[in-house]
C-alpha cells in the first residue's frame, strides 16, 4: 500500500512511529521526521520494530493460553499482521476492540483492514484511553468483561506526562477485567540515547514523549503475576529465547502480566 497524505499539517505520533517501525502508512512530514530521528538515533527504529514484534508474540501467546478477547488501547496505525489477524489465526472466534482518538488511525483502520473472521468480531472505538469508564462502557458492546481479556497498552502510556497517572490508567483497566486477564505494556526507557532522541523528536514537531524508568513501568503491573520481569521487549519470549545468540537489547522495555485467579472456598 502506498503512503497516503492524510495529515498534511505536520508529523503525527502514529505516522512517525509507523514509519520508524517499517510500516507504510505515513505522510511526508512523518517520513521526514522519522528519517531524521532514525539516522541520528538508530535506537529508535530498533525500538519501534521490536514493539511491533512484541505485539505479535504477546497476542499469539495469550490467544494460545485461551484468551479470546483483546482490548488494544492506543492501537496506532494498522500494520499487518495486526492484533485481530494474529488472534484469529489462533482462534477464529476472537473478538478485538481497537481504541484510539487519532482520526487518521480510525479512518484507515476501518477502511483498510478486513474485519476479521465472521465467527469473531473486530471494531474501532474513537476515544481517549484515559477516559477509562467511557472505554469500558463501550467495550461491553463487543467484549464480555466477565471473561478474560488481554489488555494491550503498547508504546502509548509514554504520551501521559505523569508516570503515576499512566500507572493509574493501567490499574483501572485491570481492576475492571476478569481474573485470568492479561496486561501487556511497553514504552521507551529513560536512557541517554532515548533522552536525546525524544528531545530531537519534539524539536522536529512531534508530540512530547515521556520516558520511563524500569520501576515506573513495573508499577503498572502491581498486584499481577508477571510472566517475565520488566525488560527489553525483544528479549521477551514465553518459551525462551527465539534466537541464538541473544539479540542486542533495545531501549523499549515492557512486560506481560496476568491477573490472578480468585481463590475458591474449600
């Protein structure tokens, strides 16, 4: 698919990140900023590509673990294979709700992606993911929140300036979903290279990116059962390393964690 000039006024977060990650949906402004950042800071395209690969592994793993519902928050521009494609390849009955408030994401997501298998369901919701109750109310139209849900918050909480608020948003979603649900999250970590790249990104017209420490990332999973500790997402493999030798860690860290099952009497 060709690049489409849907946002001529300047670079967008979704378009620039898509370009950095190897996607093909972006404007000239997005590409100019992505090329400049990638040339000066190779850690950034490496992080973007690793984030997309992490999404695929997480969705595949949770789907094989029996989760058939996915709440993809701040989904960004559609890059194939996307959440519904990976999930429905495992279980054609999987139901997916994408949430974003970027009009280009919504337009392209609805127009360019097939809506999945007829046995399942796929939809897009125009909403700010910080408006948790609104999102949950709308999610109830397509997802059964009394059954496990995989909540995906990938490369998006870094747009929330206050790390405590970002953590609280994640915690509110997880408090509303059923035991056995999963939280997957990742963001760029506060490293010297990422600090310089974030400053250059903002100077180039991109929205502010707020980097996180490992402790701030991990706090979003408080009370959950971690499948692996917080760390570089390209090293997260539920069945062990995918390649030998181990790839160079990226400055995009995250985790996958499971909401504990409720204890039963007796």
